[in-house]
C-alpha cells in the first residue's frame, strides 16, 4: 500500500508541476503560402477542426474573415454555431440572425448569427453561418517555424460549395486578412496577446513556400538576411469611407488596405496624369489599394495609358524594341536589348511616390515585367477600364519578393523594396527547423 501511495503521490506531483508551468505564448505565428500555377492565386494552409484537417485557402488580403465550405465533408466534434445576440456574434459584425431547417449540421443550425462570405474573384457574396472551431498553426521566432499552437474557438463563417467557383483547385475557402475584428490578424493577436500586425512576403514560385507572419518582427530569410521594423519604409494606412465589398451596410467603411500614392515616376520622370484620381473621394472612389486577388496591377484607363506610353517612350530611349501585345498586357517588348540583372530585366524603373518625394515604392524589372517566353516580355499592368472603383490596385506580381508589413495598431504599411537586392527571396524562409 505504501508503494502505491508513493506512486500516486509522484504522479500527482508531476501532474501539478506540469499544470503550473506557464503555457507557451508565441510572439509570432507563421503560415506557408504557395502560388497556384493555373489561377495565379496565393494559397495558404492551416489546420482546423477536431480531429485536425489540413485546409488549403486562397489568401484574400482585404477579406473580412476566414470562410470555409461546410457543405462538403465538414466533420468536427468541436464545431460550435455562434448564437444570436452573443458577444461573438457582435464581434463578427453580423446584422443577420436566422434559422436553418435542414440541420442541425455545420453551416445549418437554428438561432445562429449570419454574415456574408465573399469570393472577390467572381465578385459574389452569399449568406453564411458564423461558427467557432479549433484552428492550429505554427509559431515562429521570425527565423524558422516552431511549435504548433492552437486557438480553441476561432470564429469563422461557413459558406456553400458554390462560393468556391474560380478558386484554385483543392481549396476549401478563403483566408481573410482585412481590417476587421475577426480576420486572421486580429484573432491571432487577441488569442496570443501580440501586436496587431502581420507581414506578407509572397513568391512567384509555384513550387516553393513563401510566408505570412502574424505578430512581431524581425523576419529572417536564408542566408541570414534580417528584415525588421527598422529596415522598412513606412506609409500611412488610409481608410476608404465606403465599403468595397460585394455586400455592405450604409456607412460601413472598407476593410481593405489603402495607401496614398501622390504621383508616379518612370525613369525618375513624373508621369502626367489626372491626380484627382489618386485621392479617395467621399463616395469611396479613386485611391490606391493593395490586393492579393488581382494577379497584376490594375490601373484606371487614363492612368494606364499615361503609364504605358511613358514606359514605352523611356524603353525606346534604351533601344528596347516594342512588339505585338500579348493579352492581358498592352506594352510588350523584345528581350533582345534587355539585360538580365539581379533585380530582373533591366528596364526603366517605376516609382510610386507616397506621402513625400522621399518616400517611394520602387518597382524594378523583377516586379514590373512578365516573361511571356524567351523572346517577349511585357509590362505587367492591365487596363481596368474608365469606371474602375479604385484607380490603382497593386496586384500580386508587383508584391512578389517584397516584404510588406501591415500594422493595424499604428495604421501604417511598411515595405522592404525587392529582397532580390539583398540576395534573398520570399521563398527563403526556413520552414524545416
């Protein structure tokens, strides 16, 4: 009996010590991102449900929240619908409450809170049940991926299978990173008490992982290239007073990320354009936003014409020969007189001048040009038409191999400039340690 008592006491002591240890609290989280070759969408992976299931999700920088197809094979013992008039319902920004009579099942329960999950690729939104479930991701110290951590009651929305239309093959939803209280950056920051900021470093590679890091800097890329708050250039994050979502309520501001481009220079020469288009009007028109949904930068027609004409002129001065257009691009060139450099094709640089002449987002050849084949390269911007709601939409190709930090707490955007100049890329984060 004495031996049994000692054993029980030992087990109790070990259990007490284990319980008393402070739980691991990461200062940052990391998720992998891979570019889908056929759609050019950026796809991340998280684990959700009980038992955990790996889910591929299209990254939507301006999306309101995480939404997942609950119609097909969503099985989880920890799924909880969010009930009407609860704090979680309020947090989700829901204005709808309803019943569903084909349940109960994930996505269909009575007395539940409703939101409008959106697929911006097809510009469609639909009704969806707000729910909670386990979400699991890797922590990081900024230099490599580390321990897996869990958010036991992560708020998200269910959506019907039909909302997956035109998304990359194998994805089950979209990961919204927008300026809401239930988008991934805010929920992760709340769960682990770190700063409400995240850094996105996308790669053009369809075979290697790039990264999104939620939480604190620094960010380290092989071979030991460190990017931190101190090395970034910052510009204020602007708020568009009018929602840019497919569905919204009156007076609701946009949750997307807008910055203030004051002018555009090509080869250090200012491009003549209608600068009123660069400001956001009281009706929510104009301005510049950053998007992971558009594969290439989209420009309002008059800006597009001014930029392409100036680029063609400056290229001709370098004996770069224009060739026939290749859709969706208008300005294409022979590669004959274009040298290849560490920063991509040697072509006229494009500067987005921000809050002052000294704050500039420079776009070098690696981000401005798209190779069609060995003989033809095109300026990677497209004409968005004369009725484009946002005058400049900075698209995925222009973001690649640039670390862009979105700081929600201080309302600013930081950018590194191309990492190719530092002899690294966004695909060089260490996921193996």
